[in-house]
């Protein structure tokens, strides 16, 4: 049985599918959605321990996705990820997130951050 269940929201399917696969070896269950709208719908049907959302998404932005998720699931921890060099506008960063991680994501850093966030609860 997995320690945690993580939902990734990122339009880079190769990246998130690889992360989900690699997290299995760390005893962490992962899933992914490629856009904010499908992630919001999935969270209405399925329980996750933490959500990791890319700021730059097609359709509904990562910031807006985060706002909706926080409104519907205020207790759910959220980490944001952003591409290297992406501008982080203060007004673009939603309230209530745990941290922002830069891409490319190092697996060890990601696992450590997930464990730290979930231990705080």
C-alpha cells in the first residue's frame, strides 16, 4: 500500500507520466491530469493527499485551478511547479500553497517536499 497519493496537473505528459512511474518505486501512488478542468473534476471524484500544479496550463491557468481546488478542498495541500525562468507575478501566485518548485523537477527534492508537507498535517 502506498504512503501517499499525489495528483499532478501539468500539460507535459511525458514529464508527469515519468514522475508517476518513478514515484511508484518510492511507495507513492501518483496520477496526473493534463489540464486544470479535468483535474478539478477528478478531485471531485477521487481523494488525494497532495496536488502538484503547473502554473502554466492550457485553458484554465494553474493559478485559477489552484483557487478552485482550494475553494472546494481547503485542507488539501498544493505545491506549484513552474518552468525554469517563468516569471512569478505576485498576483499570479494563489494564496494557500505550500511552496513553488522550479522545473526541471529533481525527484529526490520532490519526494522530500511531499513528505515534509504531509508530515506537517
